């Protein structure tokens, strides 16, 4: 029998996502915290959007925080090729760590 450890991100009593590593689960939880902060910020603004649009925009900005930071720092959109390279290298790093298998050892 194999033993698998799973990390579940739960928000407001609902399961949002399940991960194989604590690092991935923590990163996703931080992204949801950021999205929540953006949503609250948009709701306090005078933007004529409904609640679902505020949430969608907040989540999108949180998911694309690296591009947002680049735009705020430089005043320019990130280069599409450079952004694709960054996301590929991040995916490779994540995949290499999250696909490690856990061995079960029989205790006698």
C-alpha cells in the first residue's frame, strides 16, 4: 500500500485546490490572499463593476502579479518571449519537485 501526502487549500469552508507539496499549496494560498486584497480594493473604488467582476479582476491580477510588478516598475508591458521563458523555467522547477514519489517502508 502506498501513502500519499496531499495538501489541500481550504477557503471559507470550501476546498479550492489540492497539491502534492506544501510549497505549492502555500504559494496558491498567498495568491488567493492577494486576489482577496485586490477584490476588496476594487469594491471600495468607484468602478462600475458587479461583485463577480471585482473578484474575477482581483484573481486575474493576483495570477499575473509578476507581469503587474514589471509594468509598475518599468511602465512597459513585459516582453512576451521573456515572460514565456520565465513561466517555462518556473514550471520545470515546480514539476521537478512535485513529482517526487514517496516510498512506503514496511516496518517489521
